[in-house]
C-alpha cells in the first residue's frame, strides 16, 4: 500500500497541489505544517528552509477515535505544535482503508469528511515543550477524557528526513544517457562515460526522481521537448522536471510554479547547481552562467497570474506544460493548463494519476487536448501518465 502525505502550509491553499507519495506503508495525510519565521541563530540550513527547529519531539497517540481531525489540528497548532499527521490505525491489515484526501474529494454533498474510524496521530513539537502540560491543554481544548495521552515520545535528530534522503538518494538512470544525480556526489566519478546528469539536492522539496510519476514525466520530456521550447512545470517541487527540460531537452526557458515557497527556492537552487555540470549531448553546454540563470523562473501561483496579466507569460505561449501532482488538482487546473499551452501545437504531460483515475482525468482534458493513446509506457507501479496536444483555436 502506498503512503500519501498531503501537506498544507499556512498561507497556501489547503490541500495544495501535491500529494507526496513515499514508499510502502499505510496512507497518511498530514493535515497541517507550521512555517515559522527563519532566524539565523546557529540553525542548520534544514531548519532555516523548513521552519522546523533542529531538535524536536514527536508525540505519538495511538488508536484515537471520536475527535474531529480539523479541531485536533487547530488546537495542537495553537498550543505550539509544528505539524500534525494521521495514519490509519488499522494499516497493514484487511481493514486498512486507502484515502488520498485530494482537494475536492469532499466537495460532493454528504461526502464522508473524516479520514478513518480510528487513527494514530503524530504531533511534532519543539524539544523544550512541556509534554505533560501540552497534553493536558490539548485534552481540555478538545473536551477529551484523561485517557488521551501520548503512547510514545521520540526525539527527532537534527536534519530529520532530509538527512535520511541524503543517505538513500543515489544516482538513478532515467533513459538513454540521462541520469539523476545527487548534488553531493561527483557525477564524473559515479556515472558512466557520456552520461548527462540532472543534478538535484531535494532539501525540503518533493522530487528526487525516484518515484514512478516523476520517471513517467521525465521519460516523456526526453522525447518531446525540443531546442528552444518554452516549458511550464506546474507543481515543480525540487525543479527536477523543469531542469530536465533545460539540461537535456534544450528548452530556452522553463517556468516552475509551486504553492510552497521552500519548493520554489529549492528549484531555483537546483537550477543553479546544474550550471557546473552542464554540457555534452543536447545539454546546455553553451552560453555563460548568466544566460543559464535566465533560462529558469521559479514562482508562486500569484506570480504566474501577475505574469499572465502583464503579458510576460501570456496565455498560449508555452510549448510544453508538465504537471506531476494529483488527479484532483489536475482536474481543477485543466482550464489553466489549456490556456497556457500554444493552440494547435502545445503539448501537455500529466502524472500523479492512479491508473484507475486515468479515465476520469482524460475526460476532462479531452475537452482541450487531443490525447495520446495510453500504451504500456504510460503506466508504472499503479500510476499513469496522460499526454496530448492542445486543440487548435476555433
């Protein structure tokens, strides 16, 4: 069973665009994460980027029932929690229920709002918090019985999952001579001769290239982005797809858009990292560092709207639109994707779609695009890719 982690940052649309899908385990929906103002008092880059202090505690509550998840989230955050997550308490057994909690999933009248009947809750708090006092105050705010207490308290080491990613992220072959390579390795030492590296330091952003949806999009980009194309990457995360279009496809410009400011910063940083590794094959081995820097723009959704209104990135100006997010947001964004693609020639590539969701997403995009037939190459590990060409203007 896949684990889905949907993060909503304060100040961003709740639910967001991105379902962060990680490995095996039970479905998990992280309902909210707090971003604190960054300070410079000796904190690590991880702390400054994520807003999470270097040392913190994870309070684990088991078999929680009968409490509204939103109310629990709100109460915990008001008491100083950094994030709150839910997992199916019956995960791993026949009663496990997969829930991806996409935006719009609960829009239908009478739709079931709660995640599961019983859940395990993880609450991340600062290291110096009074755990007993926090628990008592949370019980009081939720009018819960005295039996509500953490079953386990764990100290989370400095760097957290970012360090774990650093330990497990190894060079990965995409297709042909293209490889995704972690920034802390030396491509010349670890890749075969003639390899073209796409260099990524994921930081706190989504996208190391290991997930099937990323690979489905990357392989499509290698055959469909051409010299001089203008590419829009919606939900750019670490920037891996935009950088693939630039570093391998020879795109003249890639615009990466994400609701998470940390992702935008990460994608800009990764684009800069690829300057020193560029060259060879169809890579961007020409021009100077300034020219390379100007070929990528990272922005928030509001910035994209400003660029549309000003005509800097006008409707119908993109040769390729790529989005690796989730089926729900893809459906919501279909009119925007269609508006940004060049009529008659603009291409779209979408993933983050479960195979069983492909028909529903296709019906929406068929209004705007002539869709490719989904062959075996459009499916991997239960996920699907949808691609097509923008219909000509009438």
